[in-house]
C-alpha cells in the first residue's frame, strides 16, 4: 500500500510539471527601408464626433475676443493645458463638444464643420471666419483636446486605458505604455480597432513579417483600441493547465481514498492484534 501511495505521488508531480516550458524569445521584425518610405499619414490626430475640445480665441484687444470664449468656460488657473495666461493669472478656456454630425457650435459665428480636420486646420478655419466676419482683425485660435485616451488590451503586461497628450502616437508607443507584449502575445496579428463615429474599422498588424509601418493604423487616433491576441502556445498552455488541474483533482481524490483505505486496514490489523493478545 505504501508503495502504491508513493507511485501516485510521483504521478501527481509529473502532471504538475507537464505544463512548464522554456520562455520563448520576443521577436519584432522591421524593415529600415520601409520605415523611411512607407509610413502612411502624417500622424496628426483627426477630430471625430463626440470629441471634447478646449478652444481659446485671443487678440491684442481681449475685449473683442472675450465673446468667443463665453460658452462653457471655466477657470484655467486650476486647469490650463493650453498654457495661456492673462494679467491676473486667470484665463477662460471653453470646452465644446463635437456633435454626432461632426459640427461644432461656436459662440457668435455658429456651426463649424470639423470632423476629419486636425486641430491646426480647425483653428485656422475658425480664425478665418472671425476675421472675415469683421469681428476681430487679428484673431488667433488655439485648440487642444479636453481628453484623449487609447486602450491596450489582451496579452500585454499592463492592459488598460492611457491618456495621450500629443499627436503622432504610434502603436509601438502604445505597446510600450502597456509594458510590451507578453511571451504569449501573437505578434503576427495585433489588431487596432478604430471608430469613425458611426462604424468600426479593424486593422491587423504583423510584427513578425514587417509591413506594420505602412498600415494606416501605425499612427493611432483617439479612442483606438489595440488588442494583442493570445498565440497558439498560450492556447495550448491553457488547455494543458485545464487538463493538469483535472488529473491533479483525480489523483488527489485517489490519494485521499487510498489514505483512507490504508487507515482502515491499519486500524483493522491493530484491532485483530489486540484481540489475539487477549
């Protein structure tokens, strides 16, 4: 019986170690010629429906510019991402939301089309309308996003949402923010899920064969979701772990049952010895 228990213990240890494998080397593939010639787009973040924008209209005559900064304004002494200031250290910066049709409602000049434009392009359009309307001859417009986030999910070290504060954020930088892909990440198929306000696009990037820099998703936009799928090794490991847990459970039950049987046999033997001694 003791030999049987010893055998079961060895079997249990063998199953527990069955899923252990050496770590695989993390590999990325880049083509330097591609990096120079094939990057798509300028990396500028384009405005989308439902974006929240901080807009400041300024002029040498602050009284003329003030009416254009009157909607949804707040005290920028405590929050001033535009870096503006006034004589008393306080400057109003309005926060406006782009509607679902890509239009922005500006004070006085009314609706301005902004979907698909960069911040610089929209600022130039607003300044031109203010000047052409005869309101302010030297109008200058500064626009920043009130909040911008990207999301990195799947087989990365630290999945989650990340704030971005500038243009030209690449998918590589997003992966770096998330602590890089784990050894279980499928580097041949990293998906970037992008919304244009009405539907979603899915771009697949292959970091093993190259070509990722020529993808329109190499530069990220606000709200993009980077998803790193698990590779076959991870799927196999998960299956091994499930099978291992199943067999460990069975072996554990067998060991418990065998221990109970051994205890009963020992008790019975001792009881017979006691009776014989009497």
